[in-house]
């Protein structure tokens, strides 16, 4: 269906008429129409006398939304396309490369099917999985979100991602790239940049599921400084796995833009982050905490177990910390560490509901966290994440009002159309619309 539609309008124009425009600027949705020309939003009109009429001009395909909501495509700020919905880290890392590349593309389609037209890679399971996925998506050879590629996480000896046993100290057994000292950091960052990544990720804290605690901060200041220096030399963005308070402070000191988790940030860390809030984003990865603590029993993590109790404790801290950040005006983005069996790819929109029900966001604020701020964290805030003239045409046509009930964004049947870069991934069913018009 989408191919047929794109054959008509691939180089032409599409007019969405009779829609409620949720532009993600913070303004309440209004009735209007939006003209897409090529891959950009050409014109926005409030109200129209043309509702329900045939195409108003030659070469324009008209979509009568019949009151549906037109909004920006969703953006996941913490995306792992090579996480293959497996029941743990080992089945992700140990998958053979050839199969893993194909599965990564399957995950990319699942994410786009869920209405996520964009995403920032937070780490890849192997050095070039993200890079190749981005290349093939950008070339239009496989469906997937607009994407910024990451490489494997850079970690310390014994840190998160260093899982090789002492009797088999083989680097290939590690999910992360293990370094010790600034010069090893320098070489690793340069290698990843050579491979074509858009961002460099550091594991600056531990993780309850592994041998190093979430409140530990293992990477030395000189190691972090070296990574930051090398990345900036090549205009690459830095991100960090940073649950501990100390790791959040490292992010601020060294200008690491994207801070993942930050659950245990203390008042000093919050003060530092607030003072630099125009230079940082936080993505708490809250779905991982909730689902690991409460819904992972089929995969061996029982509620009440040591691991579950630790994640419940962190969840409580995360909720409190994110509320404090929200009050301070720190930009918080969605992105729940999806890609495990208990946090499957394609369920990413659950974060939007969680921001409302647990973190105290209004529905509009939660939607902005998944659209407007998503465009900004992708370094495309002047052309992505909102419905504005001149912006890229990454759009969703939604059956219903997400402001009244954000949960509808989790129902793919309510996504009447998914447009990325001016082309339909999921096209509206015109015949069905016509039947509704004449019924």
C-alpha cells in the first residue's frame, strides 16, 4: 500500500485536510490542514473551506483526515536497534554477525511500525551494526526510523559490558569495548569514528544486573576527558550510561550531551545539571526499571529477588529524581532501553504514558518529550520534532486525541498513517475513508 502511494506522490505533494494539528510546540491542537511538498512541510493553514473536497490543485494528493490528529513522528532518545528482544545480554552479544545484521533491520521496522520515525542510537552490540543499519535505512533499502548510529559502549575493566570470564579473557565475549587508561580510550574512540558512528558512548556507572553497582563510578576523570576531547575533534556527540551521582557530575564537567538514566543524581548533581541545562538531555530509561523489577519473572527475574528489589529501589529514586529535574526545567526525553524480552522493541510508546502517570508530566509535556526534545537530541531541533513550515515531514495521523489519552499512541491500529521524510511507511486506506464518507 505504501509503495503505491509513494509512487503517486514521491516527488509531489500531499495535503492533509480536516485534521487536528498537534504541532508539539505546546499549543493546544487546532483544526487545520498541512501541505507536504517533497520531504518538507510546505504550508500550514488553520481551518479551511476545502474540507472533504477533491484535490484543490494539480499534482496534490489530498488526505481527508476526518478529524484525526496529525502530529510529529515519535522519537526515541535511547534506542538499541541491535538489541534483539532476547532474554538477557548474552543472547544479544553471542548472536552470529550475519544473523544479527538481519535481526537489527527487523527491529528497525518494528520501531517504525510503532510510529517512531526517529531515534538516537544509544549503543550497538557489534561495531558496525548501527552504522550499516543507518546506511541502509537512509538509502531507502530497508524500512526504519531516521537514525543516528552508535558503536559499542566503551567501558572499564570489570565495568558494565566487560563480561568475559577470567579463564577466557577474550574481547569478543564482551558487549562493551574494554579500556584502561587515556591512551586506550583515545584509540578506541578513533576506531569507532573510523567505523562511521555518529556518537560515542561511555559506561560511567555500573548496573544492578551486573557485578558493578549502579551507584559506582568507575571511569577516571582523565579517561573521560580523553574521550570528550577525541570526540569533539571529529564533531561527534557523547552519551553516557550514568546512573550514579558521580557519573552525572562527570557528564556535566566534560560536556557529555546525552545522559542516560541519572537515577541517583544528588542535589549537587542536579544543581550542576540545571546550570548547564541548555547543553544536556536526560533519558531515564524508566521502562527498563519497571519491567525488570515487576514483569521479568518468565525470564528468571522474580519479583522480590535481589535484582528485582534493587531495581524497585532505583525506580523509586528515578521517579523522585526525574520529578526534581522536571521542576528545574531540565530536558527529559523518552527512551526506555527497549530491546529485551521484557521490554520488546515496538512497545516504546509506553514511555509516554509512564511520564504522565509516574513522573508528573502533563500529556502535552510527555508528547513534547517524545517529539520536540527528540528532534533536539538528534541535533535537528530546527527541522525535526514539530509541525512547522519548513520542517521535515515526519508525521503521524492518529485516530483520536493523544492529549485526552496518551495511551492511544501504543495502539498501532490507531496510527492511521506513518510518514517519514515525506513518504508513507504506512499509508491511509483511502477506500476505507471513502466508505466512511459515503456511509
